C-alpha cells in the first residue's frame, strides 16, 4: 500500500516530461521510453537546434533545467541523449 501511494505521489508521466522539455526547447523532437514500466525510470532522446555549438554537458543541463526541479522528486530517473538538429 505504501509503495503504491509513493508511486502515485512521485510518478511523472511521459506527456508531462515532454511538455516541460518542449516549453523550454520549442523546436525539440522528444522521444521518451518508460524503461521499467513503473513510471519512474525513463530514457529520453531530445533533438533540437538549440543544442548547436553547446557541449553535451550544456545540452543535458538545458534538459534538466526544463524539468524545473522535478528531477529527483516527481521524476526519479531520466537517461538523456541529446542531438543537434
């Protein structure tokens, strides 16, 4: 019971993750997979022209910043792959 309650409170769905990323990177093509089927472990591939000229670290920071502090809270784990458009 406690685990289910935790999942309801903490889980963040694919559409919400995509929404946050697209708000910050409007031209982004976002592909997200739920890795474990539990709503807590995701993989995202984000392609955006805004990554042009930026290091992978800067690109990943842009994605993490788009999540507005939800990483580690509502969103437990997100593996990120970024590509320049």
